[in-house]
C-alpha cells in the first residue's frame, strides 16, 4: 500500500510554521550575539525570538511550561507580564461587548 499523499507533502501552513520557528531561532542567536554590546539590546531581541518559537512549537511550549513549574521564581516576571496582558485583553473585550 502506498503512503497517503498528505503525509508525504508539506502543507503551506506547516512550511510557514517551520519558517517561523527557524526565524525565531535566528533572532534568539542574533540577540545572544548583540547581548555583550552596551545597552539592553540583546534581551528584547531574545524575548522576541522566544515568543516566535513558543507560538509555533508545541515542544517548546511544553518545555517552557515544565520549566515554569519547576522554577517559578525565575519565570515570575514573565508570568506577571502575561497576566497583565491577559487582563488588558479581557477589559478590552468587555468594553467592546458592552452596548
């Protein structure tokens, strides 16, 4: 029996996902490379690359959640920002839904 065609070819969505994961990894490496320069340039770049990878990779998300549970104090600033953004989105949705 032959393999289904969908399994042997990459869909456009999967190619896009792999490209975004690759771009995120390149951005992380770029951030690590510019981190020694004066100023905070490296950290925001590394965070941007991490966001790209986390949004497009289930394995990276699992690892992030596992690390967050194991080292909660290390990830507390990230969690604080995430909760603030979630509350802001919720307020905006409630405001838009109110007549």
